[in-house]
C-alpha cells in the first residue's frame, strides 16, 4: 500500500534535503548512517542524470507536500522512457514500485527529522525534554514499543543513536516538552540505568567494517539525522571520490563546480588549523582536495598510466613541509591562504603539464610576477588512516619563475 505523509514542509526540511549532494553508489551500505544526512543516493542507480531526476522529484515532493502518488506520477514516466523501470538494465538495478516507495518514505522522514532537530535546538531552553512516542498500533516494532514513554533531556547521548526514524519505514517520533508539561503529564526523566543498552554486530558487506548497532535499530539508522545533517560534507565527498570510478568521479566533480569544491575547502581549512595548532599530529593521513580533469585522465590512459582514482590528495606531512619557515624565507613557499584555496585552484588550473623527467603532473597558475606550481605524483602508494591506498598525491608546491615551466621537460596537457 502506498505510503503517504500529509505533513506540510517546514522551511528547514526543504533546506536539510537541499543541502545534500549527489553521489553514485553501488549499495545502500556505501553510504553509512549520518552520511545519508549529507548526501543523496539511490543504491545501484548508476546514471547521474537519472539520480538527478529522482533527487529533483524528492525535492519537489518535500517543497510541495506531495503524497506518494503525486511523486510517482511525475517520476515514473521519466524512468520508463530511460529504460530504468521494472526491467533489466545493462548495469546497476532498475527501480521498482516497492523501491520507489521506500526512497520516498526514507528521504521525507529523514528530512523532516533534520528540520525538527533544528527547531528542538532553538526551543530547548524553554522545552528541555524529549519524549519518545510511537504510533501505538500493530505495525510498531516490538523494540520501539518498549521505548514508548522514554523521556530525557534534549542533549542526552541516547538521542544520538535513538532519534527517529530508527529504521526503514519507522514512524516513531519525539515530542518536545517543557518542565511544566512534564509535570502536567505526570512524567519524570527516565533513569540511565533503565535505558536499553543491548547491541548487535553488523558487517558492512561493501567496506568489510564490523560495527555495533543498538538492538531494535536497523543497521545504518543508528544516528541522529538532525545533528548529522549540518556536519562537514568534505570528508564524505573525499572518501567517495577516492572510492569511485575515476572517469565518473572526474565528470561529477567537473559538473558539480562549487558544490564539489566548497565542502572540500571547509574540510581542508579545519584540518590545516588542527595541524598548525598541534591538536592533530602528522601521521601521513590525507585529505582530498580535488579531482583529476577528464583531459588529464585521457592523457594518462594514452600513456598507460591510468590512475586508480581521480582524487587529488594532500598529506599532513607534505602540508607542514610546504609551510615550513625555511621555505617561506627563500620566497619559494605558497602563502597559507593560497594553500587553503587549493580545491578552487585545482578546479581551475591555468595550465597542466607532464614532467617527463620526474613522471609527475604539474599544475600551474600565475602569481604576480611568478608562477605557482603544484607537483602531483600519480598512483602514489601510501597509507591513510591505517589503510594502504593509491592516490594522486600533491608532493610539493612552490613559486618559480614563469620561464622555468617553458623548458622541454614539461609537456603541456591543457
């Protein structure tokens, strides 16, 4: 039976959904828990144009308060015309009525939950408590029925994992209460010692990661959609660019423009600040700061040097080396603001060369009377967060004379 949500869309729900970027994935497990608050995907829908169609339809459903029938009426003909409706497809998995209903339900509920959390934070001085409530019918999961009536302060850690929705098609909700309303309803704060603490293990078949999930919560749903919706997207974008097919990732990055570079810039600034302050120690870990251009991928493929990923990465050790005082004293270092602008610079290089002597890419820009360059090692084997990976690592940056890039060792790619 089609799912229907009759709620009128608060402005915050529209904004929460609109803040999510588009990512192509092969499984719902490729985006884990709070990542779904920061990015929109349909598992096994491998065509970016159709992913955009589904995203736009969900966006319109939230903005217009559409029920499922209106949502499907506008979208299904487009999926049928593309050959992606209830029939075999060359790669990926077609959409079916049951899958489309699930997509509609999950995205609307997560977006409304995110908007509700925003209001909860605004009102928590006057209404500092949350009350767990179910629909009180036969469809309620037994575990969720046992949570009925749990009442805790807004900022209690239990809400980090148990704020609804707590699974596929979960209809639970929280009610925000003042002290006076608590007294009128005869409620008291639930003691920590009686809160459910049981857990189960779950293995993510995409990443192999084994995680602990609270009992009663579907795997992948043990997070607070509202708290997660506004956290940094940069780390997620970087992870997906690293893991995605290089050609697809390159095309997506190019088409997304600022939607791609802005979260990377925010992540880079936070990471760099922690390194400079000493809060974060250099261990060889990296952040993704850009993606290779399609034309660069063409060049590398022709030279039998096709990279395993389109990601352009910067390691903590290289970053600290780039800003060391000795290099700055020689006038060869990039100013810090320029380094922090790397995502935007890499998206719009003035020139890209192949260094035939060092077998490296060289990105170049004008810098007053000098040339700024960034040297990239393709398919560089390294470790990041304890994992052995290959990436395209920015090994050094510097300021040089423009004529230094005009010698024969540099072959211009674009």
